[in-house]
C-alpha cells in the first residue's frame, strides 16, 4: 500500500523522512547521520550582537573583526566564532559539496541542515547539493534567538507564527521553486537565549506545529544553560508538544553541569 501523509510529516508505516528532494523510506538512509550542520548560512545577526557586546565593554577591535578567515586567527575563532564577519558567511556551493562527498566517502548518508530561514538558509542550494552529491538532506524551518528575528515577528500572533512554519512543512519553503516545492522535514532549530516573551511565543508556536505534524523539534539553547533548557521544555509541554521528539542543541557548553543534564534527560 501507499504511504499516507497527515500535515506532511505524520506518516503510516513504513517510516519516511522528508528530505529536500522529497520523502524517502527511512530504510534508504545508510551510515552515519550528521544531525546538526549549516551547509549554507549567513550569521551576521550573531556577529552584530557580538560586536555590540564588545563595544559596550570598551573593546573596539574593528580591524580584527573585519579580517579574513585564516590560520593566523584560528584561535580567536575557536574562542568566539562570531567575532569575525567573514566567518559568519557560508555560501560556497563547491565547498559544501566537497564536504558532503567527504561525508559520504566516510560512511555518512544524511545531513540535517539546522539553519533558520532568516540566517541564510537556501532551500534551492540544499536541494542542488543533495542531488549532485547523493547525500540526503533534511531542512529545518522556524526562527533563531530573538536578536535574529525579522522585524515583522514582533507584531505577529502565536497562530501567525505557527502557520508560517507549518506552511514550510506542508506547502514548501518560501525560497523554493513554485513548480517544485522544497519541504522542511524538521522544526527548528528554534533559538532561545533568555526566553523573553517573543522567544516564548515562537517556541509555543513551534510546539503546536510539532503536535499537528509529528515533526521532530530542535531547540538551540544559547550558552547551553540548563535552567533555560528546562524552561524551554516546560513551554513545549504546556503547548502539548512531545518531549520524546524534541532535541536540545548547544548543551555541550554546560557539560560540567552533570546534574542539570541528568535532570533534563530524565524528562
């Protein structure tokens, strides 16, 4: 029998995965899954926030922030990847494809691109790279932390935000082709920093979409703060989301808080 779709993601057996080239049986995915990548991104909002913080602290450093990525500043980038504007732009198709082929050669089979639409996600480039390399790609949807939100989001309701995310899952991404839609296959990563009112509204909306579509939900916790992660999961539960299908990103930054991580995992 055929596969039945409900809201684009809730599927009858056999289990299927929505990729940028269309749905595939989960059994087709071979090898390692790289579950948090940014094949194409434009992270200048993070650079701007980082620069503002440095200026507030009296650290100018304009010349170093406008430097080109090189081995000479590798240490600086490892300490703070958003301290140099050139490091905030990832848009070279040849480089992305070469890295995907290397993944395939090493036994990888699928990549989850965790780039929000307003941080440089490019649905057409993702699909082209997948077709040219043979690596399956699952694309996310949603919004990052508050300082990356588009201006119009402040005036939108939770229902408006949910509808926008659900459209990308069911109807296809805004930046895909009208005649050949590219669908998101995962919600997020939804960015949370201090969980202000706007971030909470987006997270609640994402949880509603998760309930409707059964898509997995990814939440990126700035700084990996366990308290923020716990409050985020509280919001997902309150909106009747599914914690068993929810993934927290960025938690490595708080790996020393073993007890906090254990509490979260037990949920």
